C-alpha cells in the first residue's frame, strides 16, 4: 500500500487548528503527526505533498445532490460521472444523492435501479437517501428494511410538488412513525405545495409568467408554515429526528430555532445560493435569464433579512449543514421548457463544485470561523447521515483530504472554473478568496496542480449508520 505524507500545513478540524503532518496509508489516515516527525519515526513516504502555507481539511461531504434527476419533463444535466467529477474539482469527496420512489413504484426496486445508475460511474464516494413518494404497507416495510440492511438511514419527503413527489400530512405522519421506530432520520422539503399551486395558477392567469414569479408564488410564509407543520408532525411521531432541507427564509429558520430550544430533534441545512443570490440580482434578470436561478425553495429578496439570518443560523448551529441541492439544468432545451410559463421551468441549479469555495468566502467575510467552515461542510454532514469514516482527519478515517490554498483566488464562471455539465454557471462572475489545491479521495490524489487525476469508478457506495447526534 502506498503511503502519502501531507506536510507543513495547518490541519483544521471542527474544533481547532494546529500545525501538523497527515500520514496516509493506502486508503486510510494512519496518523496526524507533529510537524517533521515522520522522519524521526523512520517513515519514508512514497509520496510527499507540500502543504506549507495551506490548510489541510477533511474532504467535503455534500449531503444533498441530484444527479440525473427526472424533473419537469427533463433530467438534471449532471450524471453520476460528470457530477461526481465536478464534486472532486470542488474538494468534495463524498456525495449523498437520492433514490426515488414515486406513486406506484416499489421502494426496493427504485433503490436497486439507482444503484445500477451509479455503479462504476462515480469519481468520489457516494451514498443515497431514499425519497418516499408513496406511503403504503410496502413502502413502510421497505423503509425498515433499508435501514437494517441497505445502509440507507434517511428518508426524504415532500410537502411541495403535488402530483410528483408530494405527500399529505397523514402519509408524512405514517412514514415518520416508521422512522421513529427504526431510528432513521426524516428529511423534509418544507413548502406548502397545495397553496403554492393556487398562487401559481393565479399568477399565470394574470399574465405574470416571468421566472421571478416563481419566487413570488412561493412566499416565505409557505416555507415557514410547512416547516412548522413538519416539526409538529415529527413531534407527534415520537420526536423523530427531522432535517429540513434547503432552508431559504428567516421565518422558517425561526421555526427551527424555536423547536431546538424546546429540545426537539430538529436540524436544518441551507445552501450557498440562499446566502449569496437574490431575486433582484438573479431571478428577476431581464427576459428569460432568471430561469437559471429557478429552484425550490426559491431565492428571496436581498432587501429582506434572509441572508443575514441564514449566516447567523450557521454560526449559531441552528443551521447545522451546508449542502448544495445540486440539480443543474441547462438553459438550452431544459430551462427553456418554461419560456412563457415559469411553472414549467425545471427546478434546480448546479453548485456541487462551488460549495467549499462559497462557504470559505463566508470565513473571509467574517460570517463564520475556519473551524465552522469545516464543521458545516465536512464533519456535521458526515455525522448527521452516519458516514462514520468521513468528515474528519483522524487515524482510521478514510483518507479523504482537501488541501486548501488561502493565498490565491478562484474565479467562477463558464469560461473560468466550471466543470459541471451545464451551459451556464449559477455563480458567473464571482471571484472568491482561496482555492482548491489538492484533493485526495480514499488515498488517491484526484486533483492537483489544476489537473484532474481521478477516474470514473474510483468512487464507492458507502453504507451509512444512523444519525450520530441522536444515537
Ligand atoms: O429546485 C430544486 N431544489 N430541485 C431539486 C429537487 C428538490 O426539491 O430538492
Ligand atoms: Zn427539495
Ligand atoms: Zn433537492
């Protein structure tokens, strides 16, 4: 087995930083050594990576991505090959995608089909959450089976998208009760989809059909109402651990914060788009341009408090995780499906490559500490979703490492840093501090010197244990 020594860097964890060298043996971290001590122990590494002046952090864990997701009459543009490669370019060494059961489908068959799609395709390690879109005896029984046998320990449900993924409160409650018994985590897309559909129909009837109306028909009240309802249902279901995905709004965050203060097992994530992008600067761009930023939950107004509150939530641990909800659609032939009718624009934007960069910028802006960057982007997503060997640099952990150069900048854009299968960039023109320097996935250098060295098929499926904050 080859040994690699990352030497001279500052190792940053969720709880602190220190000058140290990281010794990798094969696919695992072998030791964290005092600087220069490898030689004193008689260790002669096969490969030495110079990290002087750089941060050495665990590889990123993006707990919410959608490769090849069928949505709105098309399929998200990145598949497991291109999307996981872009993840590697962004310092992300584990992605969690979704297997999807919709009405009429068998959960186990849906999971098996997703395994077939991903097998041999991924550049970095991957896991699945299971979407439950049809609650019945079969799916409830399958949920337990997946937890006990398949390493699938989290289930996503939708209070939005009636007729597609939507579940009513009764179905959600039944699934939550099941998860409460098995120890699984429930993930919730919390928007009141029934009310949203009324607002959408009214908007279109008035002739308000541009992309910005996507956000105006999904007001924050309908995000916070659904968040509140999900929290209550989870409590009724025995305080099942509940994780609210892609939180965008201040009022919704208040619901989470209140629940946490009551001692409920409620967690939440936000995504870079909600911290940086807005209706005014993006979604409401002239013509059809704004379609690039149609996603749900939607971008909010920069004149309200959302971005400030979301950063605060990240600092205070009301928001535990930053994911991307990576779900890219090209403008051509995909977003274009909604020209003249915003409700037909496929929902989603790409960002798996840029999460570490965009959230590091929060460190530079003074919104969070370096340690909190590691915690929200690497360590907590791993602990939240039971990835026992991910998200930390310690002996025995998988050798997933990001060497980060804080002394240079990254220019993001379709002609700059951009490796996703999209014909535009959600963060076009952003120039952020810091840069992905070297990325190691289970001991293999996959990115170095601005060169891609990874390979399709290197990434392996990872079975997950239960949420490690509750169990
Ligand atoms: O707009 C989004 N978020 N698309 C992906 C599906 C989802 O709701 O997560
Ligand atoms: Zn969602
Ligand atoms: Zn999503």
